C-alpha cells in the first residue's frame, strides 16, 4: 500500500508528499536509506515505485505484468533458440474478447490485433 500511495501522490503532482512517503518506505525497507538518491520528478518517483515493486514482488509475474502494461514496457525473453518480444504498445496487453460474447452482441468489436488471428 505504501507504493500505491507514493505513486498516487506523484501522479497528483504532490512531489514533496511523494518524496516524504518514499523516504518513510525506504526507512522501513533498507538499513541505510540515506545513501539512496531521492527522485526529483513525478515521473522519476513513479519509475522508482515500479523498481521497488519489482524488488518487493520478485517472482510474482502477474504484478510485474500489470506494471508493464501500465507503463508500456517492452520485454524480450529467450528460451533456447526461441526469442519472444512483447513491445510496449503490443495488442497482446489487451485480452481478446471471447467469440461467444461477440456472437451474443454483434455490436461488440474485437480488440485491435485479435481479429483474424489464428492460434
């Protein structure tokens, strides 16, 4: 909840409040928080929250995926000889609307990128 609060303060342009909350977060998390540089802009504070969430929720991919979606972060993973890339604006960040839903309501359009896709 601290990270959500810090990010919300930064998004509402309360830089001083966000920095104070980030300072409190760091004092609870780190032994020597004074050695860390305090971000100065709202964007830098939001990025710091992303990095802290990445450390805090290590191994919990769904949390990171939501942040990747929100911040339009690109990711490339390689497994053996296969490389997969997810661009920051990739259509796969949106789920496909199920065909049953479209069948029951013809006014619904599929999310861009999913129509005509064969898998």
